[in-house]
C-alpha cells in the first residue's frame, strides 16, 4: 500500500483529510483548499518568520518604551542643548566667518 494512503492519522482532527490519488496534494474537507508539499512548507516557513517578527517587534517596542522614559528624554534634551551650544559657537568662529574674521566685535 502506498505511503500517502496510510499516512493520515485516524483521528477526529484529521477527519475529511485525504491525499489525492497521485499523492501530490493534501485534500482538506473544505472546498477549494488543498495543498502541495511546497505549499505546506511555505505555510510552515511563514509561521516561523511570523513568530520571529513578533519577537523582534516586542523587543523594538520595549526599546521605544525605554526611550519614552522621562529620564531618557531629559538626557536627550540635555545632549541636544550641548550640541546647539557647540554649533552656535562654531557659527561665530573665524573658521566659518567671512574673510577669516569674527562676525561680531569682541570687547
């Protein structure tokens, strides 16, 4: 007897599932739902990748939540203020001033 004819368990969950006569497709009890081996493998991979995506999404959400933490936000604001101060000093330096002199007079 061919393997595909005896490979489906005789349980309630598998009632109505059979293999096609050529053994190429798994036929389901639902209209127009049958699967080849490659289609079943694709479903398996899709499920695995979906699980990985869910795990990565959860980790990214945790990272975003930590960024939303008030202490983290205050640290980012403080660092931004330092960068703005540095850029302001650079703007007024002779390196970027026209003709290599200060834009503003110093007294």
